[in-house]
C-alpha cells in the first residue's frame, strides 16, 4: 500500500495548483491585444494580420484579435492607433502606403509616423504591384502598349486601386517610359478594379499581385510586369519593370507592426520577439508566401529605416507627378 504524502508535500502541491489556477485566471481576464488593420477583411494585409495574431498568441500565451478599420488607405486605422493608450493592448499592422506614402499625398493626415508610432517589427516584403491587361487588347508584352495606345487614342486607361496610391504614380512612370498618354482611373479598392479588368471594362490595371493572381491563373487577365528588384518566385515568367526599362519601381512593399508612441520598450521588445518567433515557423512562412509575401523579420530600427527609405524614394516621384495633396 502506498504511504500517504507527507503534510509538507501535500501543502506544496496545493500551493502549486493554486498558483497555476491564479495564472490561468489572470490570463483569461487580461484583455486581448487588438491588431488594427486599415483594410477590409479578406485582403492581403488582413489575412497577414490573422496569421500573425495566431502566431503571436501562441508565442506569448495570450489572445490577439484583428480589428478591421478600413478606409482612406489605412488612414482611419492610423488615427485609431494614435489615439490608443500606450499600454501594449493596441497594435497596427500596415503596409508602407499608410505610413510612408499618405504623408506625401494628404495635407493633414492627422498623424506623424516618427512622432506618433513606435515601430515593433518588419513582418514581410511583398511585390508591390503588377501591370495587367485584358486579353482582348491582344497585348502580350509591355512594349506593345505604345502601338496599342496609338491605334486607340484616348483609351489608354489604367485602373488603380485608390487615388494617391503607389499604382497611380507608377502609371505616371509608365507613361513617361513608354511615351504614351496614360490616364489613371482610381477605384475604391483593388477588387472592383480587377473585376472590371477581367470583364474588359478597362484595358489595363495596376494593383497587387495578390488580387490579380486568381484571374491571371484562369486567363481572365494577362500579367505584363511586376514591381520589385527581382521576379516573383511564383511568377517566374513575368519580368520586372526594371528589366523592361522602366526605372523607379524596384523597392518592395514592406508590412510592419506598430504600437502607439510611448509604449514601454520592454513591451515593444516582447512583441518584436514574438513576431520573430512566429516568422520562424515553417507553416507560417508557407502561409505568408501563399499571399505573395516574403517573411523577412526585422526589429524596430529596421522597420523605421525601411519605411523612411520608401518615403524618400516616392516623395520626389509624387511631387514630380504634379499630384496635389488633398
């Protein structure tokens, strides 16, 4: 027969169980950390945020939830982050459009990236966008656009996902490089643009590869070129703009995680390390790569430097385009 546990052992066991229960209860009552996303559910940034929330939750043993605040190219989400307490309970995942481009296209965005936000981590690089055409144009190469535009005067309309977006300014670079009279046509998002492009309502479109890929695979649109410094791994036959002589579109898109300015450094370091751990997972990397994103962890300093580089590169392009800040 087994002898009963000594009294001190039983007491220690009870204390241990009590401590575990207290920790569990504390974790259950602790408010979830929200990751604010400035784009609609189902899009590339939203899907990335949900993958990140799952991974960070597992790494830190707490709950992370995604809160969509779509509108104005991420402006609404940025203002939500600025107004949030710097207590570690609110983060924002965004691409560089919100924090590096909007300050050049809006007179008063209502936030200053360097002053109001604390960088946490670089999450991924991504090919910014691709140029596609409807098969009905008969165009198979970028260089064909010039002849088509001359044969169809006034019809070289290029759909872009939003006014004041990178694709809109890319159209200006394309017009200059191809010597055509190209007109950007702004939509309210990439999805309606691609729907019109695939239906032949507009001859050209410039938007993210994430949105174009499903239609390219079924032959409803034809990809002519991608931005970035190298061809996309899952689109090895589609050349970059640089290969075709169009310069200025080499920088990759950056997705980064931010906290409100003033968030304690220890909290920033904790979340940054959780991002690093999440991106080290082979499963997570596969899921992000399926979005056309390349997992590429970087710490707070790396995120600040990458976004500043993008701002410095696109600022002159935007000014030279004649675009008037709204």
